[in-house]
C-alpha cells in the first residue's frame, strides 16, 4: 500500500476525512474528502514535505488563492501551512468539481468549435481577474481546466481554471532559482523556456496553445521536450487555414513569440464570445492530419530563387541577409537547420547552468485542485456559445447533462492523471 493510499480514512485539521486519492502531481496529492463539520465533499490538496523555498511558495499560493473570487476560478475554503514540528503536513481545502478536465474532454473528442470558444472566453475572463491582482498562473494547460456541469442548456459546463500551485506574484521576490523553467513543457511560452521571469503575457501564449489543441485535437508542438521547446523558439505554431479569418488572427496574436504583440486577457474573452458563432460546425476532424515526422521541426527559413536571380538584399536592421540560390540551398538547408536547432537547445538548456524544473505530465496533464466557485465577477450580456462536452452533445435546444447529487461521479478535482 502506497503512502497516499494509507491516508484513506485519516482526518486532517480535525474535520476533513479522506475518502480516496483522485490525483497526484509534482508537489502534492489531491484527495476527495468529507468535511464532517459542514457535511460536504471537498478536494484536499496535501503538500509533500519540502525545503524552505517550497514553504514560501505554499504561502504565496494560499495568499494568491485567497484573493481570487470568480466563477471561473477555483475557490479556497481553508488552508493549513505546517510550522516546524507539526505532525500534519501543509494542505489546502478546495471546492470539489465533479466534472472532466479539458484534457480528458479533448481526448474523448467531445469539444467542438463553440465549446472551444466558450472555454477560451471563460478562461480568459478568469485570467483577467488574476492578472488584475498581479498574479500569473504559469502552468496553464488542459489538465488544469476543469469543466463543471451546469443545468443551463445553452451553457452545459463552466470552465474552471485550477491549480495555482506555481503562481507567481508579479514584482515579488522570485521563489525559483534564476534560470529555472517551471510549468508543463508542451504549453510554456518562449520567454519561460529561456528562463525569463514570466509576465501575464505568458499565460496568454499558453491559452493560445490550449485553444489550438481544442480546435485541432493535437498538441501544437509535439515531440520530445527538447524538440518541443526548441521549435517554439524559432517558429510560431501552425494555425489551420480552414479556420475563419477572425480566429486565425486571434490565434496568431495569442501565440506570437513577441509578448508585446499578444492581447490582454479581457480582450481575448470579449473577442472569443463575439467570434463564437463563426465556429459553428467546426470540429477537430476538420483539420488534416499532420506529418508526424516533420511537424515538430521549425519551418525552413531559406528563400529559394533561380541561380540567375542571386543577389544581396539588405533587410531592415540586417545588412547580412542573403538570398541563396536553389542549387546551393538544397545542399545546405538541412545542416543549417540542425545547427540552428542545436544552438538553440544548447543556449536554452546549458547557458548559465539552467536547471529545468518542468512538471511533465504525459499529454499535458497534472493535478488540478479545483473548486466550482466564486461568487463575484462581472456578468456579461453576451450569450454564451453552446457546446458539446463530457460525451454529451449539446445544442442550443438540447437539455443539459444532469448533475448527480451527493458525492457526484467521483471524477472531480485531479481527475486527470498526472
């Protein structure tokens, strides 16, 4: 029996009885628990024993979560930060969500175009609330977005952004070693890959990659960790040409390698709602299959011209730019591309003794400690798009998926496998 399983039946904080393990992450385990005082189910996130730096990060997480209050953000009920000598470890008490993660829904093929638009709008609104308080999530991925069922036919689920375990307070003392990369490799922004202190723009980039995955059913930068991360530094993700022009433009801005060109979270939320009808009928099957042998590699950067047109053309700010003839480029393209990738990887992974602390979770999953809650957040008059999710196809006139009372279906916080 594992140490996690051995906790079943134990009572924490004098009131929270553990029922079963529902998720495991890099820093904590998440359990379904019974609040014996209020007689409700909760998610109990119990941290592993760590160093002083980890304790500081836990305190930052608690303070960040306590300041957040929005229907599309997790809600913090209670917290215990262990002092030296405490018998109980540090833990957080979160509201339990009996719904699938976005990762699970994508894998099941239940996210259509309008569902993706709704998720983009709601998660962006949640990010706007966090960003307005100077809080950066830093690990936005499908496994950290839970879909709580509702009883509203036109809005069958509510997206919940979960797990601020590595949230970073902008302008505060950094709690990670300089040059350390934190987050899940498949969704990191280019600036995070290079070890730059992330700003709110990093969350926007990650949201763009998540939205692309919703619309295509594929991770935008596949391959090994090194391939995925190095490709992101030299090229933008491929955006399906069949998407409506409004969505192509929005996705291109979200995933720009220049943080200054990305829109803010509120703009993303507004535009996603306005453009939602353009995705009616869109599904991931609308996207042609990618070539797995080449999709993780950067696009060629050499311009091929006939030998008679070879000439020097200074580009803006670069007097060394050259046009290479096809006969020469054909011989040099592959070596130069490989050298460029190798140099990029070396610069990212070796310069300054960078230490990777990447929370890898298979297909971008992780422990999501999620509540269904929050009571504030400005309401919007824009109607939410209809969607299909959690294996229940939803149309504007279709009934909502029923929500089981009591203990729920047991697939709430941390349902996604780490």
